[in-house]
C-alpha cells in the first residue's frame, strides 16, 4: 500500500448559519445539515488552531469520563463560568429533562459541543460566540458543582478524550478524521501526524542538529519549482497557520525533489490532495502537495532534481500550485529559511534546532 488513508475529504464548511429549525432548537442530538453531503468523511486539523481558538470549558476544573465515555464531568467550584470550546453559533439553549440547563454550540469545523447542568445559561440561540467566551454559570446536581460536557458529530457523541488530554486540558495537536459509517461516526487520528511526531531523528540517529546549507554541492540540491512565484507565504493568516509556502507556475509543471532521499509517502491525502514526503539523509524532510500526478512511490529512492510529480489543484486548492513544506529533525519550519524563492538558491546559512524550533545561524 502506498498510503494508509485514502479518503477524498470535504474541503471546507459553509459558515455556520445563525438560524436553526425548531427541531434543532429543541433536540440536543440531531444531524448537522450538509455535514456529509459532499463526502462521507471530513478532517479537522487541531494542530493548526491558534491558542485563542480553543478553550477548555472550565479551566480550573477536574475532568472525568462518564456515561460510557460519551460525556465529561468537569468538577469545579460554585460560581465558576463555563467557556465555549471553539468559535461557533449557539444552536440550543434551554432546559432539558436530564441535564438541566443545556447549551449546544455548532462550530464551523463540523463539531458541536454540549454544556449541561448549568445553573444559568448566558447565551441565546443564534448568538455567535468565541472560544473562551463565558456562556453559562456552572451548576450541578445533588450538592456537587460540575458541568456535563460532550462533543458531538452529526448528533452522535464521541469520546472527548480522543481530542483532549484530560489531565492537562490541552487539545491534542493532531489531525482527526470523522467518517460516517451507517448511523455511527468513526473517529481516527490521521497517520501523517503520527509520522511527523516520529520525525526524522528516530530512524536517523546519526544526523546532527546542524546543517550548513553552504556545504551542499550543486548536484546535491534542486529548487523544487523553477520559475515560480510565491503566492502565499508560510505563517499565520489571521488566526490560521499556513504550514508551507505556495509556489505557482502553470498547471502540470514539473516538480523536482529538493535533495536526495527516500519517498516515505505518496498518495491522496485529505485537503493536501496528491501528497509526497521525501526524507533526506541530511536531516531534512520535504513535503509536496496538490499535485495533478505523483510520479514516485513510497520506498523509492530519488535524486535531487529528479521529477517527482506535476503541479495541480487536488485537495483544498483553488489554483494549480505547489504547497511546499520543510521539516528539519522533525520540526516544521519556514521554507524561506531553506530557499530564497526570489533567486531560487539555498540560503547561505546553517540550520540549527534550538529550543524545539529551527533557527538560522550565519
Ligand atoms: Zn499552501
């Protein structure tokens, strides 16, 4: 198999509407209209969220799973306020038989979050909320103070621990695939994140933390898309992280391997479309996506300057381009620290991993 996961993903969601049907306002568990209309699966990259795009509902609370791992009971002290987990729109805010005052928020990432047993709901149906915004005063039952919290996909509850580390309250930095399978939702962590976690170092313990790009000879490197211009740089676009640089020439243009190495992935991969990862013996890893064609297979050895694919717009792309990512010793970094995209030359400096990030040294 070239790749573990082959699903054509839903590219993006329409913004959440602020009007809801009477049924949506009266039932906690209800299908999300259109969620699986274009594909039977979608993915959310939780690693790409900025720090202000996520909040644990009760930051000082203690979280335990209950209800067959469908709910979290987050215990805290009286008077605490419950926070929205992600940005979204309130779909449901009323008293429910079992969980007292309940709020359900619909998020543009396709999920819904549920906050029950509140003493008082502070938001109304149709109201837009931001991650971390106060939405309720915590309540509870039988003398205990807690919020009953759940995460839903298409009306079905998923185990919150799949997404959140209960002890630290942190969101796991991973891409998660939600797939409709009959009436159920299957949840899987994408393999790419696992591969990245392992990074380069695991299989190459002899590489050093430093790479002097000036020492590379002419035949040891190649600019991946000669003649291109940069149409989108690496870094934050508003609150969204762009994890690579977008390079554009024309459709079906040749893409070259940046260095010698081994192809560790070549397949259709979610929003990236046709995706290639090459692992290089110098400690780098380069990623290429949106190709119209991939010419290499997993396990294949390639030389710097070898054609590996053609530019395209597969996956989440509005124009034919190359989305190029650079990783050094398992850490993703700005490809402009590797190449000068104006001159198409390697940068005359040394890449160093310091404090968990890739830095350039003269
Ligand atoms: Zn891109």
